[in-house]
């Protein structure tokens, strides 16, 4: 598979499953309504696993501009490929947001609270504070990208150094890190830790004909873009220093 197509498909799957679990928990009259934060964080962790399994062998499974920037900053990814990767990630996330809406369209029509609708597309802070929200996104993404530098591919090798399977196990550590970030650090902003994951679906929210959707809150939208990018670059800098 072409690496750009792999990033597009995998980020689409990431957002489809991740925002899908949010929609299942938040929107009324779903089977998973009001099942809580643990369901959301678990769903996002498994969504990351799914995307990494699909794209890992083809693109390295960034799925996230913060990871792409972090790897490029550390000299482990060519800067010339950064724009195409990020473009694919944003488009995949945008399509993922649209398909979630298509899946849950009947439930969106039953929803009168605009913030609940927006939360199934993009992140919303629990307490709005630009400095604190930005710091939360920087810290959460720093943890993610810093750990990514140390994750192996999960291959088991025999005595002759031939892979014998379990390659997909390499996706599990990333999923566990995202799950842990959600549980430990995600309560303040909803832990975007990924500019594409927030911007693409927020753009979908802005253009879709959803009743009672309210504003797409672009005044906040810069934080889940800038914060993760700064966190990713800082993680690369610390990785290089130590």
C-alpha cells in the first residue's frame, strides 16, 4: 500500500472508531448511552491499535501530525514527506467524522445539546482556560511522542533472525499509552493529542447539516492543533538530548 494512502485509511479508521465510541456514549438512545469515561478511553486506545495495525507496515503508522513533526525533528523522518502525511491524516480524520455522523444520524436528530454534538467530533475543555488547556495538550502529546521513540515493532525472531509472527503486537504499546493518557491526563481537555483528530472532524462538524449543532468553536480549535505540535517537538528535543 502507498504510505500516503495508508495514513489516510488508518486515520479514517482511528476517527471512525474513536469518535464513534464518543457518539455511542454521549448521544441519546444508543445502546452505550452514558456508559462513561472508561468506555471512551478504552475505545480510543483500541481505535489507535486498529489504525496502527493497518498502516504500520506501509507508512510507519503516524496517524498524527504531532508524531510526524516529532519524528522529523529528531531526524527519523524526512521533512519533504511531512506535508503529504499531514494532508492524508487530516483528510482521513475529516472523512471519519462524516461517517460517524452518517452512522448515528438518527441519534443526532434526537440531541438538543449542541456541546454534546460537538464532543462527538472534536475536543471540548472541561474548564476553559487557554493556558491550562494548551499545557494539558502539550504534556499529553509529549508523553505520547516520547514513548513512541522507544516502541519496538513487536516482531518475534527465530535463531536465524527470521520473523515468526506477532508483528501486530507492535501496535499494542501505542494503544496502551493512548489509553493511559486518556485515563490519567485526558480529563481536562478530552486529550486531542493529535491535530488531525481534532481539526478534520471539527471541519466536518462545520459543514454537515446537523440540527441544533451550534458553533464549531473555532476560538478553541487552535489549542488542539498548537499544543500537540509543541508537545511532539519537545519530545523529540528531549529524546535527542538524552
